[in-house]
C-alpha cells in the first residue's frame, strides 16, 4: 500500500499561531473523498521533520511552505531525496506565486488551491509508482522540471 506523508514547514517565529495547516486538512479530506485513499500521515510541527517523516516510511511526501521557510523546505526535500529516494512535492503560498523557481530537489509543485491537482498527481503516482513528466504534463495547476 502506498503511504503519503504531508507536512507544512514552519520555523519558529512570532505570530505563527501554533495551529495545524488547514490546507493539509483539505488535501487529506479531498483524497479520502474522491480517491478513497486513506494511507496518509500528517507530520505536524515536530522537533525534527526528517526524523518524523523517515519513521513513517512514506512512498511520497508533500511539503507546504511560505517564503520565509523556503530554504528549510528545500533542505528537507534534499535530505528526503538523498536518503529515502522518494518523490517530494512542494506546495503552499511561496511556490504558488513563483513556480518557475521550483528547486530541482522537488519533483513537482502545486499552484494555488491544490485539492484537484494533488488528486490527479496521486492518481498518476498510484498507477505508475513514480512521477514521470509525460504522465504529469496534462495535470492543471502543476509545475515540474
């Protein structure tokens, strides 16, 4: 069974609120409703994102982030790619505004509201167990290398 892990990078800063990401909640609900996909774990503000993700042994990871956390998100993605060798998808406010700057360490990024886009991406991944550009090219709201 394919396992998806979703997280939202959030470095410590004033005013962060301490609330879980509503966007991740929407993605989980959408995948459950329209894909009947339930093997999803959410990593919510751990002390060490990579250790928490590695412990879950995922097949694919989604990382949401805003501009201030872009370097941390890219660093986490790089560690996941090098040690776990699985696809990593970017999402969130920062990359939605400037998808042409997607770091090479990410396999793809969602642009804007990601529920339908991520659903289509997961359909491809579940079918092929990988994310090849030819299979992603027709997914609206997705950028990739």
